[in-house]
């Protein structure tokens, strides 16, 4: 009976867990070539987003989205009359963070969003019914629903898969493979974290005082969403890259919110009982 | 697919207050939003409104049936019809809003109360048949439903249906605000009271719907006075929770209080939807007969319309709030 149910509902036992894989994006090495964006689009067969000019440095991509899973930011830091040493051009290849406690995954009502054997967060395209709840749940604004009547996988949620298909065949994700400066490094998360700590120490020693890691287990940004399996070495405060100081996990405050809601409901029922009482 | 990814402008946000510019320019990435704009459309607030009203009407009718006089029971039984009727468009609205409506049943593929969306889908699935069964049972009792269906409806255990329906109905009325709040949209998530606010609004509109049908069908004065007291309590509660919500939200609430939806919010949801019905019910307090019936009916219509204005303005202003970079930084500052 249970076997028949499992066959009917396509219930399979998950593959055995493997070592956690992720990205370490070292923005100090990024040259803004956008090879990652192109490689991602090509491998994952994502359509182009048009040719809009934003007027914001070389960033004509704008944001991550349903059909854009890598996004290179360009930050021009130059004050008027400042010396050349004070002027910086920061670049950063943004991507889904594959949070240890992912808000999108917790929001998903269908179980389409799953954690894979590589500890990454993945949308099963045959399960997602496009409810759209993961979209505002993500504290980083990563995941998005493809337009309902578009050409590309209409109506379901999309984001970086960490090239799940390539991982299955022991291959490096397309963006990391194409990165010419090793700004995007792929590997076992723990090993990458170790590498990141060394790199930070090296940069600090060279005088990059504002450099910091974002998404490490010890960082305050891991308070709610946990360590990010795609984490970053930044050259300025997280806000500079539109990253929140402490990305929120909605689950943390949900009980309190239900509590207030229940209090109002119970209060109404009590008043109702009092109003109608004893009129039989 | 032209420029699908170019970031939305902040044009929908109200202009910053004088002297607020420094606080706004928080050193973010240009003025790009931190979070994504919700993709939901009008079906969602319409569903929240109808589902909440159905739940409120069911709970009100059940309270009158559990505690009230024979007059109260007779006058409020129409609430069961209203609850069932308001639930009819709910599931279609929810399904229409999906990106893949053909896969609506995937909502019930798993039971995951951690996700308010999943909890709501299950609650609606449970509440709808109970509300219909209770309405059918009443119809059979009054002789409206005859034949084999009527005989079947007579088998419905009414007291059990009322208790289970109230539990599920209150969940349906209460989860919608929590669902919006369980996101990273500043306007929805900053305060802890959105769930309570939607609950109060749902119960106010539901009891108002019961009052409306009772007044239209010429219910006894005593019953109308009791219903008015209950509805006023809900409206007063709604105003109190709303005050708390706006206080907790602070500057984050500006897309609602000063933005494009300020008029439907202040005039519709607060003025016509909560304050005016309170005054009208107070005015009706000493009256009897037709004057009482008319005043109750007008007050109830205002409450019902205001409930829609509240859901709609908070829902739409929340979309604008997603573009508020500094509010997002404030929300995630710990």
C-alpha cells in the first residue's frame, strides 16, 4: 500500500549526502569581465534580458532574476577632488547564497525547493507551481518567478542551481570554470572557508583595512540564515554591495506573529460569548 | 522579454522628508532594491478579504448559535450562507494567482505548517467543506433543502461543525497577515502585528456581513444591538492593533501612510472602514426598528468595504516598500 502510494506520488528516497559544495567569490580579484554571467546563461540556456542601459557604471544587468543567476556589480568610489589612492572601482559577481537556513526553502509550500546532496538549494521545476512566496521571502532578492506568459519556463521560480547537473558529473559550475582570475572559486565549503580566512589575512597585511568576509559561520550575517554556501570577500561594508547586515529568516519571528493573531481571535470569541451569553 | 531585469525605479516611493536625505543615502548599491518586488496580483488581497469575511461570518454565527437566544440564532443563521458563498471564489482566486495554475494540487502534496502558504492551503481545504456542510444543515432545517440532499444535510453534526469550523476559520482569518509578514518586505515584516491586524479586520467584516443580512431581513432590535456591540468591539480592536502596527513600523510604513495608497488607506480602511462604523453603531445604539436597521446596514457596508481597502492598500503599498532600500537595511540591522 505504501509502496503503491510512493509509486503514484513519485516518492523517491534522496541520494546519499556528499560533502557540501559552494562558491567563494573573492571580489578583490574580480575584473568585471562578466564571463561568469555569459557562461551561466550559456550552460543553463537562459534567455537574454534585453539591452537596457542603466547608466550605472558598467552594470547593465541590474539585478539577479529568473533568467540571470550571476550579476556583476560595478561600484565607482570617487569623491570630487580626491587623490587617486582614494578612488576605487569595486566589482563583485553576485549569486544565490545557498544559505544553510534558506528562507525560500522554508517558505515553499509544495516542496519544490529542496536541499540537494551537495547541501545546495535547488528548485525542482516539475514540482514548483509558481505560488511566488519564495520571491519576497529571500532576504537577498535572489529568487524570482519567470513571467507567466513568457518564453522561458513560464510561471515557475528560478535561481542559481550551483550547476546541479554539472555537480552530479563532478564538474565545476560554469561561472567558476569561466572565471579568468579565480575570483569565483568552487569547492568544498569548509576548504573554501579556510582559503578565505588566509586570503583575508593576506589582504589585511597588505593594507586593505576595509576588507571583510561575508557569509562565514562566525560572521554576524550568519545569525539567522546560517553560513552562506556561496560567500564573499568584500572590500567594503556589505551595504556597499546591497547586502543586508543581518539577513533575516522569517521563521524566527513567526510564532510571535501567530501569537498576536491568535490573541485577537480569542479576544473576539470571548467578547462574542459575553455579548450573546444567557439569552437562551 | 525587454529589459526584464532592469531594476525598478524608486518612483513609487513617497519623497523623503526634509532633512532625511542623509539617512536615505545609506551607501547601498545605487538605489537598487535589496529584496525583490512580490509578483502577486489583485487576486491575493481579494482572497484575503473574502476568506477573512467568510471566517468572520462563520465565527459570529457560531457564537450566536452557541450562546445566544432563539432570536439570535434565527437572525444570524444567514451568516452560514454568507460564509459558504464568500468561500466559493476563494480557491479559484488562489489558483488564478499561481504561476502554474495547472499545478495547484501540488500545494497539498506535502503538509508543511512551517510555510504559511501551505498551512493556508490546507486550512482553506478543510474549512470550505465544513462551511458548506453547516450551511446545508441549516438549509435542511428550514426546509429549503429537501430530498436526499436534505436528508444527508440533516446528518451533519452541527455543534461539531461549529467548533471545528471556528478553529479552522480563525486560522484562515489569522494566517494571511502572518503570510505577508513572513517575508522580507519592510512594510509587512517590520511590525509583529500584521497577522493580528488582518485577523481583526476579518472578524470585523465577517460580523458586519452577519449584521447586514440580519438588518436586511428585519431582525429583532435586541439581536441587532448585540451584533453591533460585537462588530464595534472588532472595529475598536482593529483601530488599536493598527495604531500598534503603525507605531512599530515607524518610517517603514511611509509607502502606506504617505505613498500612492495613502488615500485608500486613510479614507477607506481607517475612516470609512473602522471609525465611521463605530460612530454609526453608536448613533444606532438608542434607536429601534427601521432606523436601527438602516443605520446598522450602512455601518456594516462601510466595515466590509473598509476591510477590502485595508488588505488592498497594505498589499499594494508592500510592493512599493520592496523598493525601499534604506527600509530594507533598517529591517535587517538586527
